């Protein structure tokens, strides 16, 4: 298996339980939304009565329970590589 391949995944069970892998950080959360950084980009989970029941950032695992209405990925910002002249001017 290629080690550069993303290990991020999510599994939704009847819109009431969401299991995630590949979590890097939790930006914000409340009962209506959870905003995360994952290996695949930023992720917004929206719903009602949302609760984080498992969170292990060191292993990248998370479980959310509640009524899940939407799951939206935002692409990660791609950092441009420094050019030759930018490195020389430092």
C-alpha cells in the first residue's frame, strides 16, 4: 500500500451515527454543526442534536451522533512551491 495514500474515510449509519477516520483537528462544534480538518480537506457536518461521542485526534478517529442533515467537504488550500528566485531572496 502506498503510504502517501489518504486513510481518511467516513461511514454514516441511518443518518444518526457518523464514524470518521483521518481527523486532524476540530475547529468548532455545537449541537447544529461540527467543522473539522481531515486528511481530505475541511469537513462541515450539519444537523440537529449533534454530539461528539468519541474523539481521538492522535489516532484520527471520531464518532458523531445526532440527526445528520449534511456532510460537506471543502478542498484544502494547495500551497504553492517556492520558486528558485524566492528561495534566493531570503
